[in-house]
């Protein structure tokens, strides 16, 4: 069986250097790192994960807490995090907080007791900006947890892209269904959209913008859409932007039920680009969150143990224009 000493001998470096390379220590010079990795590949060396766990008091496992595993975006994010962890010989222990700060706190404590390599937390909606004292690296994704580093889409800028899209299509009666304003992500998406509409509107070319607050789910989108499109034809919005794809799909259902054609009578756009967004009829225009890139960044932040002191990381999203949006009627 190949040992770390064999790798060190082949790469002509010390055992300590090999250990640093395998633990992602960024202080190792690139040339030395390349030699070590080449030796690892040539010799087919597999690190002894059990021995590493004994040395570091941590196991090759990441803890992951999400607020709602039934939310398609969080399910996809969890899948991508598990895949990224697998690439570095780590497993993932998943917990669902039910968007409850108290339950979230209990789960953080429980997972930390498992001595994980690190924790990835999608913060609960009403969680206070407080964390927990620990030597284990923690990173938050999509929604901030405590004061820990956040890796996410630029929610504000991404929502502004939807505003630009609707305005460019000639829509001047526009509605926005937000997520809960108790969440940072809900506030940022709303602000990005509404601020951009305010910038685009002029005295000579005004925009009527109405907003509704809801939850990030199908029923909330449907109920708010019924309220919005139940108005007189010359008053109701010709376009509805939603803070999540689930809300937007609920709005699609409401439009169908009252006989409005999408996008002929009403344009609809969402946010997240869940799998269902490309399957509904018409296919949903939406902001595509790069969950794969977010997952990769989170895992690597934990491996580098730079999560606690690192800066927030913003990953660009893009607008996917599909069949649910079109010119204003």
C-alpha cells in the first residue's frame, strides 16, 4: 500500500509538505504543489481519512442545514454540495430547519458534536445575526447565518435584470410579489427590482408599480396573483415579477384559471431557475441562480478553512428568457 512517505520520496519533498498539499494549505508554492499532486496521481495514493480525523479531531464530513428541503432550489443546492463534497472524498450530513431559528440552533449544535470538517448553513428567515463560537469553519449560502461569510447570487442586481426585461418589452403596469421581508434575500430582491423600475420611469414615461409580500411558495404566488389580476383590465398589471419560481408558477396557475393568456395578456417571471421552470407551459422566464458554482465555492471555502474570516462572495446570475414573457398587450 502506498504511504505518504512514498509520495514524499517520489516528489522529493518532506512528508510535512505532502500533508500540507493534501489539506489544501495555500502556503505551499505552486511548483511544489504540482509535484506532490503528480506523485499522488502516479502512485495512486489514497489518504487515510480515519487517521486524519484522529489528528484533527474532525471527520471527512460537512454539515448542511437548509430551511426547507422541499423547496426545489434548496434540494438542487444540497445535491450540488453533496457532489462537490464527493469530489474531495467528503460526505454530507443534511438537516432541515423548517425555517425555525430555534431548531436551526439545535441542529448547528448537533452537527458540531459530530466533529465535521465544516458547516454550510442557509439561514432561517427570522434568525438573529448571531452565530456560535467554534473552531469549525462555517459558511452561509444564499441566506446569511449569523455574521459568517455569505456566498450567494447578487440578488439585488439579478432582480434589476427582470425589471429591465419587462420595461424593455413595453410594460408600464407592473406588479412585484416579494418574499418575506424578514429575510435579507427577500429584501434585496424586492429592492433591486423596485429601485430599477424607479430609475427607468420618467415623468413622460411613467410606470405603475404595485407590490405584494408573500412567502417563497406556490400558494403565496397564486393568492397574490389572483388579487392582482382580479382588477379591471385597464388597471390590472400586464406583467408580474416574483421573488421565486414557486411564486411565479403559482401566478401562472392563477392566470390560467381566470382565462388570461401568458404572455399575451400577462407576462410572468420568477427567480431561481428550478427544474420545474423549464417544464411548465409556457416555460418560465427566470433568473438562473448558479447553484453549482455556489456549492463549489462553499465547499472550497471550508476546505481552505477561510470561511470564518473571509469576505462575502458574490456569484453572477443570468436572466433566462423563455415563453412566459412577451411584449405588453
